[in-house]
């Protein structure tokens, strides 16, 4: 099976930056980009470049086995990441929600952090995705 790779061009970056600006991400925003070690990191790269083009302060967090728990058990790694992302303005999950599903979403959202996921080539709030 062939994997489809996203070509990273300035038009693609600008399109994603436009979506992030419409969500409210600005030059003063602190953003955490969640990614994984997949062979196709292009969505993570596009998100990071789009956010940086806006002027947002971006930190990338790549998944580890400690954060990829299918059973959802809490551990020190997930609690540490949850508390760290709660201090940011936005969390951009480039893992099709694989990472955010293991984090403490209630405490993250209570802190005012907005969680954004990619859904059919559109960035949306995690609350909108469940509708």
C-alpha cells in the first residue's frame, strides 16, 4: 500500500496558518504541537511552520511509549505532559487525537487551553470533533 505524503509548500503552510489565525492563534500565543515518530511527519512540520509564520511560540512534544497507553492508565509521564500543556494557550494534536485521548483533558481545558485536532484537512476544536 502506498502512503500519501503531504507536499510542504508555502501555499500549504499559508493555508494552515490561515486556519490557525481563524481559530484565534496569534503572535503572542504559546502553542504545544503534539506529534509522533511516524514515517510521515509532514502534518506536524506543516503545523509547526504555519504557527511559526504567525509568530506563535511553538514547542513540539513527540510521543513515547509512556504516552501511548491504550488502556488510558495515568502515569507520571501523562500527568507531566498534561500539566505542561495546560500552561499553553493551544495544543495542536497532529496524531489524530491519539495523544490527547491519554491526557487529562478536563484539567487542560479548565486551564483555558484550547485543544485543536486535524479533521479532514481542517483544524477544529476537540469539542467540535465530537459533534
